[in-house]
C-alpha cells in the first residue's frame, strides 16, 4: 500500500491569472477522485503538479518518489487514423500496461 500523496497549500499563478490558491488535499490508496471546475481553472495543471511535470507557484507536493504515474492527456495527437474513442482506448491501454500506482485521466470522456 502506498503512502498518501499530500498537497500542502499549493497555488498556481500565471502572469495574467490565478488558477487556484492555498489548496490542500490528501490522496489515499484506492481513492477515486474527480476534479471539477470551469475551463481554464487549472484542472490539467493540477494533475501535472501531482505527477511532478509542473511545479506549483507556491506550496509543495509530498509523495513517495517510487510512485509510478499513468497519465492519459486531455488531447491525444497520436494515432491520426483512429477515431477519438479508439485513440483514448489505445492511450489508456498503454497507461495500464505499465501497472501504474496512480492513474491520472485528464477529461477521459470529454470528446470521445
């Protein structure tokens, strides 16, 4: 069982906007969590912060360095000859094939 992932007072700012401020949460093993918000509110960026691909403007993320993340992006450019659903299934299957500890799905049903 993995240790929880802690988000400690994280904030995300861009030069022209504040996405979120002073956000704290704990993500425990076997959790299923949805992040809901308006377009442009920082949902995709939050997933990238959790995954370690983006650094929060403030605060910190504490997780086990041995956690392996599977990630399905919001927009899939690969596999030009496939339909949206086929692209999603291909990328999701690839993410599962690595047996991730944490699976991050960025709007998995939005355009498929």
